[in-house]
């Protein structure tokens, strides 16, 4: 059975998105007969807020990463609760624990690694050639679409071109961006396709899982 690796933005998994999470869990449950899923959940705004306060208090970046990791795990546990009573759905503290699963849900693992990077490392470990990156924007743009109305959505982009776009992104704890440098380099070294989608569109999400044409950005070597 095919493994589907999903990097789920923390902006999607929070207490304010109950209806969405119900619909998402139903969608995943309906596909469990055809796929196995590993879902890596991010920290979102709450993690960034916690990190911001702790940084003001003088904590170092390692400590701030630890805060972010704990928040991602709380979000992952919240998502797991929407699968209550469904067999084969597990919460994991580490991707090393992945074994005999239908749906494995986890958060961050090590300081310095975003949850996107964890998803890419999971794909490497399971020899999967695609990661679906679910966020709250329609894909990767040449600049911030929330600030610039004329921002261009890339339907396809290479690892090299994407690295150029993100070269100046911050590497400190809690960055708010679609993908980070490490994630792209992991994808590049193992030729793993990243499909960036707006995860709020459940039907489009399902198309990406099934390998059908979807709205978003495909990141792969040209």
C-alpha cells in the first residue's frame, strides 16, 4: 500500500478549526483502505507567540526550538483526537517509531528541524517520492501574496530556483514560511517531489493525495 507523507501546517491544526479538522479526518479515514498516511503537524501561530515571549525573556535558540517542538506535539495530539475510535491511528513521539500503521501522526522531533524537514526525512526513511505540504496559501509565490496583489503563483518550480527565493529567509526558531532551506535540500538530495497546496480545500487535498491534477505548486527537479 502506498505511503502518503503530509506536512500539515499548524495554521490548519488548532482549536479554532474544529469543523475543518472533522472534515479532514473524515477525508483521510475514507482513503485509509488505499493509502497509509504519516502526518507531521506544525506549530503555527501559537508556537511563534510562545517563542516570541521566551526570546524576549532571553532564552537561546535551542530552548526556543524545544518550545516549538512541544507545541507541535500538542497540535498533533489534537489532530489525533479527531480519529478517536478508528483503528490503526497512532500518535508518535519520533518517526523512528513508525511501524505497522494506517495513520501515524507526529510533531517536531529535534531542535533545528522544522516539521517540514521532519516530513521530508520521513519520506526518505520510507522511500517515498512525494510529500504534500498543506498550508493556508494556494502554493508558492514569487513574493508574499498577502502583501502583494500581483504576486505570481508558481505551478512548477525547481529546487534550485526555490532555494534562490528562500536564501535570505531567517533560520532562527519559529520561522513563518511555506518551506525552509533544510527541507528543500533534503528534497533535492533524494529527488522528493513537494506538492504545496492550500489544505483548507479538502477536495483539492484529495486530488493531491490521489496523484490527480490539483491547484498548487509542484517542487521538483526540472
